[in-house]
C-alpha cells in the first residue's frame, strides 16, 4: 500500500509540472485512489494549508469592519475528507506556491494590498499604489463589493484575525481583476485554475489579516 501511495503522489506531482498542467487527465480520479492514512509526509505537506470551509465562519457585517492587509494565498477545502489524501495535499501545496508568485506580479503583496471596511457601508482599497472605493454589504452570507461600474460577490471565511476571499477555480481571474489587478490574464492563472478545478471541493483566493 505504501508503494501505491508513493506512486500516486509521484503522478500528481508530474501533473503539476508546467508542461503538463493543461493535459486532459482526470486528477480527481488519481486523488480518489490515494490512501487517507499517509503518515508524517502528508502531515507535513498539509500543515501550511489554510482552512476547512465552514458556513458558520463566513464574514458578517458585525465582524468585517476594519482594515485588512494581504498576508498569503488562501486554499480552502469544503471537507477534511479530501484534505486527508496525499495527492490533494500535494496539489494544494503546489497551487499555494504558484498563486503566491502570480498574485505578487499584480501588486497583491503584504505591503501593497489592503482594504478598509467602514461602518457606514463604504470601503477603500489600495493595490500597488492605486486606490479604489465603493460600497459593501453582506447578503446571503456573501460579501458584496460594489464599485462604480460593477458588483462582485465574494465567498468569505473568517478565522480570528484572518479574513479569506475565496472562489472556485473557474472564477479566480474575475476575483483577481475585480480587486484591482486589471492586467491579470487568464494565461497567467491557467496552471492554477487547471489544477484547482480538478480537485472537487477546493476553493482558492487570498488571506487578509486585520491591522
């Protein structure tokens, strides 16, 4: 069994290489064959992952007020069943690394991105030296940001002083662009999206911390 686990993990890593990211292979099936009891290696890989999604931890109008600054990528699983599998953990770890690199290209870094939610329902966002403003509400558990010409709904996850903005892989580009990274392209996020969309129950995005 141990040999099989190593074999499947190796296959997952091969799929995550830049040259094979868009190959028409079902990563979900590969992950499904992995053992949930993978020992200390799996524990080390998943230790840096963000969270298990909970509807009870979504941000509310009462706890979102304040200034939040970018801290790190966010990877959220809808259940701990998938997170316990070696292949999923390896894929998530790879996505986290690539997402950090990509977000940095567009000014979403610790010192260049922040957003302030005010009690009056307005917000101010700063990204890479530029500022944007608009209105915010929480509706049906979604954070709704309204800019001058568009409106965006964001799935959130709040844990202590951390606030996560997450989305399905197919909507990652829209999230990044809507937050002010106007020059972000689908090609720059294609590897991340290709990996994430094949892992059912995974959401990706960014983690903010309260100042």
